[in-house]
């Protein structure tokens, strides 16, 4: 039996006009496993006018359902995870507060910290993102997104060694993300 898609059917229908069975049948007709991830996502975009995020989401859920990958696995075989929290500040104010405050997610000198995870900063785009490397070649990125004028604090992890590692990281970042959200929202 195939795993159930992680996103509710009603959300898929609201965003794309069709449910999982419809999209999985379309990808089966395309011979999805044969043409690969990039081609499936591209065809959904071109042939069905689906936005980029939903193209990726539908393709990934299809690959999981067909046993081509497991949750959190990327096409190169590595694993990824992320977490995000929306705050009641603008993205600019969110960045400013994080850069000058005493929070569970912070950066200092050449280090980015998220709870117990510490990475060596490799790239910084002031007001937007910080990329770092930790545990050898794994990547940790802090990004401040804009969602309806409100800041979204996002931590993204790439090049993780296994699904268990991705699940462990996902659990480790919940508390720092909740703490930052609560502090920035004045809770």
C-alpha cells in the first residue's frame, strides 16, 4: 500500500483544481519514473499551468507514493528538512531583532546557532539569509521570508545523511523556532 500524501486532499484541490488521484494518474500517464523528477515537474508546469511550488509538491508526493523516494529524501539521495514560524513583525524588523537580540536562533562572528546546532557561516545576505555548514558537509540556512508583510523565520537543512538524521534535526529545531516566535511576538 502506498503512503498517504502528507498534504490534505482539500488543500490540493483548492490550489490545483484536482486531487491526488488525478495528479498521480497524470504522472503515471507521463511515465513519471522513466522521465524523472525534473521532467515531471516541468510538464506539470507547462501542460497544467501549475505554480512551481505545487509542481514540486505533487511530484515529490507522487515519487513517495510510487516508492521512488522516502519522505525528506532529495533526488540526489541526500535528505533535507525545514521548520518555520510566522511572527507579528515585518521581515526587516524580524531580521533586526534577531541580529541584535538574545534569542535561541542567532549569529555571531562566523557562527550561526539554532539551539544545539552550530554552523560555520559561508554566506550572508543582510536582511534575508545566512547559509552555514555544520557536521561536515550538511547545510543550515536561516532565512527571513515575507508572508503578507509579516516575517517568517525559516530554518532549512540540506545534505543530511539519512531520514533519521532529518527527523532528529526537525525535532531539535522545534524548540528554538517556538522560542524565537514567542519572544518576537512578545509572548
